């Protein structure tokens, strides 16, 4: 049982760290940096944190845009295929 609590604590701390990084990033992004602090705090808190595997698609050409994607850590590669 103690191991489970330690694991949950580590996960919770990691999530807090990622949300803090996301919040800091919002402060520097054009279009967000002039928003009130409370709005940016809420965006960072309510945003969905996801791990994207190498090679995984997050958006396909022609798909409707329904959300904003922000890369907090790592790199994102984009490509456009013209037909």
C-alpha cells in the first residue's frame, strides 16, 4: 500500500510540474501573454495533459480544429502533403 501512495505522490508532483511549465509557456506565447493571470491559471489547470508517442498523429489535414495544442516538453514535427 505504501508503494502505491509513493507512486501517486510522484505522479501528482509530475503533473503539477507540467502544469507549471504550461502556465509559464502561456505567459510567453503571443495571443495569450496579454490575458489576465487568472485566465492563464485556469487554462493551465483545466488543460488536458497528454503524452504523444513518436509517430502518433494529433491532427490530420482537413480535420476541424477543435482545440489548441501546446507542446510543453519535447518536439513536434509537422508536415503538409499537397495533392
